[in-house]
């Protein structure tokens, strides 16, 4: 049986962290941006996902602050790990195969 892949929330959080470390609200905003405002991630989903990704070694907390002028000492920043980068790439490739199959089957009308 084929592996199911990452949960959608995990994929989106990893994708949001792919370019730089972010804090919780920054992750939520980036997920909304990447999904063209289609996905609204609530705090329960966000922090549950962060906890699962951290315990799996796919992300970690970091002291790196992308913009020190916009820092708040109460914020916790997260960074994707090399293991998380690999998981993100594997999942994106898996999704590409599925979308390519849908296109080939004219499910998406050649989109």
C-alpha cells in the first residue's frame, strides 16, 4: 500500500518555513499567502502541527530572528531542519505525480 504522505497542515507549515524562520503568526500569514487565502489555519491546528513536526525532527525552535526590528521576545521562531526539507521535497514530488495523473486523465481540464 502506498504511503499517504504528510497531513495537509504539516505540508503547509513546512512550505511556509522553507525560505526562512517564522513565528506562529508569520506561519499563518504565509500559509494564507501560499494558498491564495484559501486556507485559514487556526491556533489549535497550528500549534498541534508545530508540536508534531518538532517531535518528528522536521522543524526546530531557533533563536534566529529574520527581522530584529520586528522582534518580540515572547515570540517563538521555528526553522525547517534538513530532515524537514527532505520530507517537504518528497511530499511535493508525490503530489506532483498525483496532479500530473489528474491532468493526464483530463480531470482538471488540462490545468
